[in-house]
C-alpha cells in the first residue's frame, strides 16, 4: 500500500481544482454580460473548461481504479474518516451534477428541436407544432435537468456509499 498519492493523481487533482475554481466564477460573471463577441468568447471558453473538467475527472477515476490511494492516518478518529470519505464522495457528486445539469441546459435548444420536429413531421400529442411545442419543451427543460443530474449522481455514488457503510474502502481500488 503506498504511503502517498502518485504524481499523476496529485497533478490531475490540482488541474481539476484550478479549472473548477476558474470556470465557476467565470460562469457567474459572463451570465450578467450583454450579448457581445466577448461574451460569446467567454461562453465558448467556459463550455470547453467544463468538458475538460469532466474528461479529467473521468481520467482521474480510471487512474484511481488502477492505483490505490494511501490509507487514512491511523491517528484519525472514526468520525473523521467517515467525514473524509463523505466529503470526497460529495465533491464527486457535485461535479457530476454540475456537468450533467449545465451540459443539458446548454446543448438542448427547445426552439431548434421544435423546428426540427415540425420540419420532419414529429409532434407531441396535445401540443401544436411550432412555437407552442418550443414553449412546452422549454417548460420541460426547466424542470428535468436537476432531478436527472441528481439521479446520475446518486447512481454514481452507490458503490462509494456501500464501501463507506461496509467499511471496506481500503480493500477496493474505487472511491
């Protein structure tokens, strides 16, 4: 069992942290900007930062699956170990939730989908084609991504929660 994290794990950790702490304030800042070439440039950078964070997080999970982390210190109390694992799992859940929620919110354009449905003969029963369909899809989009992102995070955390509850985290290479 190693007594410290590998350089790759540490590097991935800090790159992801730096990107998150850069992209989040940028997203808040650019949200209030009027539409301009600068806003679109920041928007593009922000979107690619999010995709990069997601891909690096996947790479880090794969790395962690093949390289065991060092054990927590024996001097730590039981509740501190539980808090450490819970915080770690919560941060991964937040990364999953943020990526899933904002990816769907950014990539799904209700007007474009409604236009394509109208063009190719698709419809939603009880909803007229065109603008009413776009309004309905926007209504659905305002309610669906948050529960969907939360669901994905819960599914992703089930193994980690099981390891914590069974106190078997040191015997498995995951989470």
